[in-house]
C-alpha cells in the first residue's frame, strides 16, 4: 500500500489535503512541528473535542540534568507511524494525526505531537492516549540524551528505547 493509499500526507501537503477519505496524517521530520496544522487537519465541524498531546523535551530525567536530545529514526519509521495512526483511525472512525521530530532537539522543543478530534471529550482523550501508547510501543525511534554530570564536571550521553 502506498502512502497516498494509506491516507498519509507529508508536512508539505498537510494544509492541502482535506478530503473525507484521508483520515490520518503521519509525519517524521527534522523540522519544527506546526501544532496548529496538525490540529486543523483532524478537526471538523462535527467535533466538539480536540485532544493534543505534546511530548516536550524536558531538562531532567531520573534525577539527571538533560541538556538536549537527539532522535534517530529507522528508515521504516514513517510507515510504522502511519500504521499506528491507521490502527486508531480504524478502531475509532476518527481523524488521527501524529508528528515526530528527529535530529537534535533543545529543551522545550516538541518531540512528538499526537492529535485526535471527536464529538465528545471521552472518546477524544481515549483515542489520543491509545495513539501515544501505540507510537511508543511500535515506532522505531530512539533518543540519545545529553546529560550533565551531577558534579557539573562534564556531559555524558545515554540511549533510550534501544
């Protein structure tokens, strides 16, 4: 199945493709995620609830200071992200979108944006939570954290999700 057949559109096409057959948007990019574009993709006039999850790079992890992250994606990560979105869209009948950044990210950057709109909040929250869980479990993207040593003597790195 091609990306077009799966309803996958690129970031460049996200604001153009709006037909009823396109239920998902799945983007992996080194570019900054435009949250409004993703929300506008899923939102229709029938929706009364819009749930957006933003996974944001924080400055700490497990008691260590984080100075930045690098995300690496498997060459098939786009397909896995589209499959995660498709799974939730098929299960719920809702429009679903997700974008994951790769490359070097700074503290405060969005690493993952997942978005679902529905008629009611409960189904939107449930679908968005399901989407994030599937992405975390199945999409082959790994992060390398840059950590400042507790005694401020230097910086180390560790891989997460390998």
